[in-house]
C-alpha cells in the first residue's frame, strides 16, 4: 500500500484534532484511499509544551521551514494561524509543488489571490474547508454539491462566539459583558474577541463562501460589517416582544447588478430555522434556483470538528496525489472575477429603531418629522410609561424602507438636541425560505 507523508505545521487545538483523527480513523481512511497517511513531521513553536495530544518525540520540531523543505513530505497542513510565518511557509510549500491544506481564513482572506495563483502555477491543491464553519462541509457543498445549480443567496451564522454571546443574552438573560465572560470561560471566545464580536471574522468567512458560491473574489474589508457589541438586553427583550430573536448574520445575495454582502446583527423570526441555532453552533442557509433552500448545520469550531474538516481535505488532496495524472482538480470556477460588493443604499427592509429620549411633549413629533421627510413610514410605535422629563426608550418599527432613506433620517434624528444617545437600529429579516 502506498504511503503519503504529511508535514503538519502546528499542533494546537486543530492540529491536535488532526493528529487524533488520523490515529483513531486510520483504518477507515486507509479503506477509503487504499493508501496510508503518515505524519512525517510536526512543527510547533515550543517543543517542550504540554499538548492535548502526545506527539512522538522523533516527529516534533520547532523548524517549520525544514518540514516544508523535507523531500519526503508530499502534503503540508498549515495550522499555525495568523499571517506570518504561515504565508511564507504556505508559499514555499506550493512553490516546491506540495499540496497544502489549511484552516487559516485570515491568511486566505488577505493573501488568497497570491496563494491561489501560486497553487495554480505549480498545479497543486490548496484546500481550506476548516476555514469556514469548522466541521460543516459547506465549502465542498458550494464547490461540488451545488456545482450544477445557480446559487442566489446565502444567509449564515458563521461566528460561534457571537452566536454564543447572543444566545446567552437571549436564553439566560445575561448582559453583553457577562455573556462574553461566560463565553471566554467556556472556551468559546478568545482572550481578545475583537475580530469575532466586531464581525470581521464572519466577513472573512463570507468572502470565502462568495468565492465558491459565485466565483467572485471580494476583499472582506469592503463588506459592510457591524458587530454585536451594541446589542443590549433591552433590544433582546424588545425583539422577543415583537416575535424575533437577535442573531448575527452573514448575508450574500446575487442580484442582476452584482453581489450584496453584509454582516450585521438582525431580528430573525422566533420560529425560523436560524433562530433555533444555539450556543456556538453554526448554520448556513443556501438558496439556489433548482434545489431551492437547503440548510447546513453543525459545530462551527473546536478541535475535533475542525480537525475532521482538515482531514477530509487531506483525503481529497491525497486522492489527487494517488491519481495517475496528478494535479489539481478543476476549481469551483474556471474563471474568477474580482468584485466589489454593491452599495446597500438601495436595499430595503423593515427595521427596529430604539431612541433614547426624554419623555417630553413634542419629541415624538420631531422624530416622526425626520422619518417622514425621508419617506420612512412607521409600522408600530411603543414607549414604556415614564415620568415627565425622564429618559425613555422609544421603539419604532418601520415599514420596509430603503437603506439610503433610513440612514438619512437617522442622521437627522441623532443630531436632534433632545436625542440622548445614538439610535439602536436592527434590520428585521423576513421569514427564512425554509419556514
Ligand atoms: N480553534 C478552532 O476551533 C478553529 C476553527 C476553525 C479554524 N481555525 C483555524 O485553525 C488554525 C489553527 O488554530 P488553533 O486554534 O489550532 O491555534 P492554536 O491552538 O493556537 O495552535 C497553533 C499551533 O501553531 C504552533 N505555532 C505557532 N507559531 C509557530 C511557528 N512559528 N512555527 C511552528 N509552529 C508554530 C503552535 O505551537 P505551540 O503549541 O508550541 O504554541 C501551536 O501548536 C488557525 O488558522 C485558526 O483560525 C481554528
């Protein structure tokens, strides 16, 4: 039986999962491939460190470049994370004609163009299923499973940290800071959660999904992105009263004019599929023309789910190594175009607005005048009783309105002297296509 030598860069969470899966599922993998996958070397930063998984002493090294350069290594698995030295190591591996598997969304989102070009030039594979939604095989589904269909939209929960925090706020009644601390204690949030709660992690994943779903390469920095840090228990309670749950969504929609992309917290109907995605789970709802809606759900992170996705990529890459005409399989799209997301100015939706104002005569009139001046119609209005002059939260649900008009109205409202804080605004999603 042929043996394929693997060079593993990183033996932390995901690297540990990869080692465990390769060990525990060795027979099943050999039966699938009719070949043996052998971990030839494992590079880490600190060889003396205690690990989740024991790495044999003769395999471990702190010289990642030497692992990449090792003539025997046929496939390099990059699980170091971050940009450098991961970028240099991956480029070196590709230039040496080695296939690469990675779960590094930050690297692909910022240097994808350079890395994919290098992979194509050297006719090797660069696979990255673990980079989006952890263990859920969503990239393979977009690339292969739906290859004959026309994907028109994606609505997804792809940041487990944000979902865990919003879920704790919704179900346990915690405020944002307490929910974040709980997520950190449970291992679902990093010590520095900025990229997760700020939405940038989800934007990077959305850019990778757009690449495979639409053949369009988008710079994640151009995706309109809003995090969850302004979500308050008050908004969660108001959403519940209206029949909604607050979720952080990554949304892509193909229109005749181009691609609409966005990451933002939104109200989703309480009985919708996405409202039922709890804790750190992920879900991706894909809308395609022939199949209609389809849902992909599971663990979006963690040692074993992400390790599984990485090893599945390894199996696929090793099939290419074993094929008599070794080389990369055709990409999802033979031609990939660069694209900028369309402006969301002409997007329309209903909205929840919460204005913090003093309970004084005339304030409602001034707010309503600003809304009316920009054709923003009020669907419902609610305000809890307060003493005269006391601060109060005025909740307005708008009819479906154009983003441009809403933003113009909010700019005016927030500059009124008696508005005490910037308006809290959330989009209200229509029901999922699966509901
Ligand atoms: N964790 C998840 O659930 C998850 C989910 C999806 C995708 N990912 C992605 O998977 C990748 C790995 O994440 P992780 O959570 O496994 O990270 P991690 O636990 O921090 O592991 C990183 C590993 O890289 C090693 N390393 C760091 N710098 C190195 C260097 N210069 N040379 C050689 N080795 C080096 C570390 O060595 P030491 O052990 O000696 O420190 C460690 O073993 C990241 O790109 C991440 O975004 C993670």
